[in-house]
C-alpha cells in the first residue's frame, strides 16, 4: 500500500472513544513520522473549523476515502 501524503484527507478506521473519534470520521494528515515507525499526525475538526482532536495514528488505523463512502455528520454527544 502506498504511504499516505501530507495534507491528505483520510478516514479513521477504528473508534478512539477517549478522543470521541468514530470509525468513518474524516481527518487530515498534518505530519508524517518515519522514525521509530511510520505514523501520522491527524487533525479532526468540527464543522466550524476548530480542532476536535489532534492524534498520532498508525497506518492501519486510517484509510483512504473510497468512491462508495458516504459523507455524513452527527452531533458531538453521539460520538461515543
């Protein structure tokens, strides 16, 4: 699989309850780490553009958008 690129829009592939991120949430890669292992700093934002979460994720915790993906929103209390 090709590495993700800086500023690429991705989807969370897993739930991260302590950050209120659910699988399927959109994020943007804001940093790429290669040492000690490949990882990505991902920013998740609210509808007003404010940062909701900024977290480091492993490649298997994110994925690229696919043509069959449906983009949607939900209120924050619904993000477990």
